[in-house]
């Protein structure tokens, strides 16, 4: 990697068994990085590692971690090993759109929508463990700067235009993100989860020896997009042209994310990038951000 870029030698990617995550893992392994990948399907994860092994150089590390990021107990268990890794970069790539309801035994917060659990809560549990454990270890030796790269969406910008919807009290977020008979895990849920991921990144950016950025890298034809229900596809076709995504090659999109992962600390730290130029959101109320963070901290306290 270029000298002008920050060292990114030990990189964790969540949701790496397909789509953008897999493309990032492939590119980073080819560049010589040590890559750690997560996924919830053990067979897909094994196939990914076997595939990456064909590109691995001597001395290069590739390690898999199998867990469901929406099941917070499983996330906590996985962090026992993940927190010991010499990570300098974490890419929060895993995400869902219009998910099917999960089984009760695979759920720690059954009253909440799966979209917020996967897209925000699971990643926040991981981040809290990494930040806490690094603070505990820093007395022993100097640890590398840790950079979080959060995959967001331009949909977050649409959500931020209607922030009167967001509660102004932490307790009210429970009802806001609760399951509803007809509207659970739909477009609004996705928008709000992606806005929430940006707020989470801003919070992480304030931690010592840490930086975070939330990036909208573009849209590629991935498994998540292809699995979109036909009703939602129809709704998407009715959107104004400026709202409809332009499909791009998955490697192009993955390369944008990697670019933010290795960027030298500077101008973009703590900003929310949309298409590389547009900063989002511009009108998030400080009170709402603080209350949202208090809400997800409360939900994840028991998994620390």
C-alpha cells in the first residue's frame, strides 16, 4: 500500500461471505493484508477461506469467525477471540434489508426489528468490546490506531430529512424500533438503521486512538439487493430518478470502502461520506443523537 496511506495490515470484515464483503476480502488478501472475516453460514465461510487461501502469501493470516451478528449473545462470545487480534482496521459491512423474522431462540431482543439489530446493535457490541479491551491493554504496550469503517447508505440522508420522526427520549426508541404487524423491517426501518449507523460512527470517532467514518460506497448487484421482495422492487421503481440507485460493479464499490479504510487520518475523519463528496446527515439534532446512543448502549450493556 502507498506510503501516504495509513498502515492497514490487520483488517476485520463483517459479513464477508458474499457481495461487497467478499470482494473486499479478495482485494485485501491480494494486497498482502492479514484478513479476518465473519459470517453466519459456516459452509459459506469455509468456502470463502478456501478461496482466499489460493491467494495467500507465505506468512499471511486469514481467519474466519462464524456467528450471527444479529444474535448479540453470539457476538459477545465471538469477541473473546476477536478482541485479542492485533486489529488496526474494522469494516462493518454486514447488513440486512427486508429480513425474514428470526427464530426466538436466535434472538436477544425479540420485540425489536431485525434490521436495527443486524445493521447497528451487533456492530456496536463488537465496537464496544474492541474499544474497551484496547483501553485495558494500552497500559502494557502501544497499540496501533484503530479505524472503523461503517457501510451506510444514501437512504440515511432521506431519513435525516424527516427527523421529527425520531424520538427525543432514549426510552421512546424502544417503541420506535419495535416490531409492527405491517411495517416492520421495511424501507423506513432500513433508512433509520443506516442513519443510526452514522450516529454510531460519530460516537466511535470520539474514542481515544480511534477514528471512524461512515461511507456510502455505491450500490452493487449483491445477494441482499437481488433478494429484495417484488413489492419493494415495485416501490423502488416508482421513486424519483434522483432517489433510485445506479448499479455498479461490486469490485468498484468494494474499492471505495477500502480507500476509506486505508486513508491517512485527516480531512474525512468523523465525516459521513456519500458518493465521496456529499456529507450526511446535515441536520441531525444533538439531543436525538445522544438519546439514540443512550438507547443502544442500554440495549448492549448486558453483552459486555
